[in-house]
C-alpha cells in the first residue's frame, strides 16, 4: 500500500508540472450540431456533440485520443465542469490524465509490461493475464487517469463516473467495454460502460479510482 501511495503522489506531482499541460477545448458549433477544435501542441482534434465539450485530452500510442466530456450531467446528477487547471471537475473530485513518464510512474514492472503489450497490439487476455478479455481488441491505447480532490488537489482513491470522448468510436464495434488496471489492487479488470453515444463519440464509465484504461471491443 505504501508503494501505491508513493506512486500516486509521484504521478500527481508529474501531472501538475507545466510541461504536462492538458488540452483545453472550446469548440464552435457547425451545421451538423457538433463542435470541434484542435490543440496545436498535441496535434489532436476533438469533435463532440453540441451537448458538451472536451475538457482535457490524452493521445496514445495507437494514434487515437481520449477526452473527458464536460458540460454534461452524470447519471447521479452531477454536472461536469472545468477548473482553472483544465481538469474535469465532477462533484468534489477533479480528473486528469497522466502523460509521458507520469503515466507509469511507480507502477510495478509487470504492469508496465502489460501496458506496453497492449499498446503494441498484443492479445489482451495474454497482456493482462485476465481470461475475461479473450476475444476483445483494444480500440484505443492506454491512458492513465488520476482522480484528485477538487479542493486540495490531493490524489484520492475514490470512484468517479466519466464520459469519455473516443476519437475512433464507430457503430460496428459490437460489444464495447473498458479494460482497467487498478493501481490499488494491481489487477486488470473489465468495466462495463453505462452509456454510449455514437453521435458525440462518447462512452460513459465509472472507474474505481486511479489507474490505466483502454477502451476495448468484441465483435
């Protein structure tokens, strides 16, 4: 547990460093009712429905990007907003992505190896050591999510519901879910999505806390 706390603290410090700036989006609507804008520093472009915008974005090894949708309401009635740091604020928690070295800071070697294997296109069941992923494919690369107290910016190990913009979400993917490495348990688990909107390319999921996720599918 001490190692986990140290890892989370290190990741939080690295996330807060200026070089780890997140992409903030404030798109304008087009004729289709969706909004889009680009972040020149990362080279990514986000397009979401008119009911929300992307607060922060993380690109991955597969060339896809994930963002947290803001301006929407969770299933429990919490409005997702953005703070001055560009993080998504959901209730009393702030959500950010750890990028670069911060994404795997403090993780055990086997976890880093699993993450590398997923990003290299390896079999998911073999990469994670979890037979539940048999037949699934990774739609996105991995993204390290950090959950913090919105008031203190301290890392907290609490569940949070997020609506994720997924750049390559399509209609013919079959069963869509999320593979999640839990930093506390040190295990990969499958998290079912609670909602999916193909128009805004978003999936909603409740993550148990800090960890690494990849959107997956099975036809």
